[in-house]
C-alpha cells in the first residue's frame, strides 16, 4: 500500500470511529457531516462527504465494518459447533459475535448507534441489507428456524423481529451502563450473552397463538 493510500485509509478509519462515537453519544440525527469532520480534527469540513457521501452512506459504512468483524467470529464458531448442536448453541452463535466484539473493544458505541438506527425505517433498511450479506448469519437463522413451534410465516417473522429487538436494545443498555460507570445486571459482556440466551430460548420456543383465536376471544367478550 502506498503512503497516500495509507493516509486515505487512516482518515476513513478516523472518520468512522468519530462518527460512531458521536452518533451514540449525541444521536444520529443531531449531527451534521461538518460537525463530525471538525470533531475528527479535519480542516476540510467536506471530508466526510468526500469519503462516504450522505449520512446514510456513513451509517452503512459503520455497519459494514462492524458486520465484517462479527462475521469472522461467527465463522470460527460455526467451525467449532458441537454435533449435534442444540438451540442454545445456535442462539449463542447469533449473540456471541456481538458480545465478543464489544468485550474486545472495551469502550464501544455501536450498540447504542444500532438502537437508534432501528427506530428509523430508512436507516433500519440499510442495516438489514448489510446483515443479509452475511452467509453465517443466514445459516444461523436457518438452524434456529428448526426450533420454532409450528406457526405461519408472519408469526415466524414476528418472532425473529422480537429476537433482533431484544439483542440490540439489551446490548445498547449494557453499553450505556458501562460507559456511564453504572451498575449492570450482569458483570460482563459474556454474562449478558448468557442471560440473553436464557431469555431468548424461552421467547423463541414460546407457544403460538393464532390471530383467528384472538378474534374469537374478542367476539366472545
């Protein structure tokens, strides 16, 4: 890699690190590209747009970097998956790449950024699209589907959305508590992973109530 290429890569990494931190601390929609450039110590305040484009493009780049890192962890987990693997093993394969990433990094911001992104339909679509590029995530989801009770597609989709929301927001809460030096229900990221596996195993395999049953109940009431 040439010196200009190394300098360009370093600038991109600095912008991503700065944007991820500021988005988590101040909010995705509270910041402009100019403010991010200034916080990154860049004299050229148009540098964020030059390297990444719009704010949505910047969120995509941050998400892609995170996804690439957790993909490496999940590849290793799948290679060492016990035979036969059970529900808790597959839930661990879903959650541990996140918690291991946060544990390695020490001070982190992505979970809080992700929680904000999930509340915006346009940015959530970007994050969903980036996640769909992960072959190991698709393999893990397919394996988890085998443990679902019999239910129609819309209900299975809903169950998957519940898992996603719980993982994202519990990680964001834990991250925020660590950043503030506040007490946490679990002392570590690995502890959080264990608690999530316990809770999500119950959610994933909970009985399914049909919509027609709910209509019947309301009619009788």
